[in-house]
């Protein structure tokens, strides 16, 4: 089956620093990847849709200058949390689809970000 | 009112029990219905995918969609401790956006 690798799984950083999270599709090409955020006991909230070779589409209320998304190749998308603050602490999950539709998503293992 | 409602639980059952997980929704335009399983601090894994109404069975799992009642269910037969996880329903309509439920935490006790 399709495998999506996400790294790192956990990161602790100081307030004001930037953190980069990588999402790779290992055995398929993903023209579209999705970035989600999940708070404890809550649902997945879509942050942005990442398209290879073009600018990401951000959901309402998500600051594009704070959450920088780059999708430079068909197998790699990155999310950079810039100038992180404690309120950015959350579980971030990427996902990708085969064929472009988003009904059948393959998720990465997630990144737990803790900002001190 | 949320577009998708899901009881967060937790739901605790003995091993071997039949588990019923449910979601209700308000948007009649939803056509695609999915169930994901998420283990603690991991990414969700697609379990079942259904288009429009009807039932779908895969091993011990059965997904049901009742569009007239705007109600979907996931049944797990002969539940195992390894089924202990959070189960998220997800739906998609004509906007193309996938909407997730809050997730129901299931614990299967040996």
C-alpha cells in the first residue's frame, strides 16, 4: 500500500524559533498533499492543500506567512512553522493521495510540536 | 451546528463484542463517506470507503450509510484489544473538502 513518511515525529523548540516538518510519499507520486492540525480529543483540521510546483492553498484563518508550505517535488512537501509560539503546539499530520482525489488519503505518522 | 457530529466516547467493550460507531451529518451534499482508525499519536489509517448509500463489508468491519437519515455507522465484529483506537468518520461533498468527525475512542478490554 501507499506509504507516507513524516519526519520528525516529535520536536521541542524554544519560542521564536522555526521548525521544519517533512512529508514524503515513498512509493507513489503525490501531486497533492494536505497538511492537518489536530488538538487533543479533537478532529483533524485542514490547514492547507499543497500542490507540486505551485503555491499552497490555505484554509481560512491559517496564516500563510507563519505556516510556510513548499512542495518542490512529487514526493516531498514541507511545512515550516516560523517564529513558533506556545499556541502553535499541536499535532501536525500530512497526507497524500494517489491519483489526486482526496477520498482515500494516506497519512503520515504525525509530528508532535511542543513550543516552550 | 457542526457539519459532522461524532460522540467522542470513550466507548469500552469486552473482547469479542460487536461494536457500533456512528456519525450524523447535516450536509445533504455529502456523497463520499470514509472511516479512519487512529492509534495514539499516529496518523489515521483508512479503514472503509463508501460512495453514496448502502453497506460495505471488509472482514470484521461493515460500513453503513443511510443518506435519508444522514447517518453512517461502522460495525466491528468479534472486537479485539488491537482494535482499541480512535475511529474518525470523514465525508466529502461537492465542495471537494474532506470533513472529519471528532473521533470516537474505543477500548476493547481482554
